[in-house]
């Protein structure tokens, strides 16, 4: 059985790999962006379908799992991506994927 690290440093490292994917133009990009936006603000930006893990490479799925594990282990309440130092990157992802219809990827 493979163990996926869920500590703070591992979650941050996973995010440094996930964010460039979310900003790219691949099938995985949409899935990763949906995961990050659901974490940021699911009610307004949409939710992450668990089955989307089937549509990403194993390394990407492991990175998402690392972040989810970190969030689940945290005993200090809600943790959002901006508190981990990625607020600007998150704004870029939202701008890329949630533009008004006809002005960018959906």
C-alpha cells in the first residue's frame, strides 16, 4: 500500500504542482481547476466531482489526495488556499475558468 503524505509541507508542494496544471489547457486542467475552486468557494464556483479523479494522471490524483488529507487532518478549523500563500494564483485560476460565457474556457 502506498502512503500519501498529508502534512503541511506536502500539501504546499502538491499545490505548487497543481496550480500550473489548473492554468494550462489540458483535460486535466479543468478537473484540477474545479478541485481548487470548489475548495475556495464551492457554492459560487462549482463543486468537484470525485469521479474526476479517474480522469487525471496518478501523480495529479495523489497531489489532490495530499491536499484533501491535509485539510482533513487540520484541527484549527477551515484552511483555504490563500492562507497557504496562493491567493494571487487562485484569482488567476478563477479568471481563467469562470469568465462570463463567450469570454474564455467554461
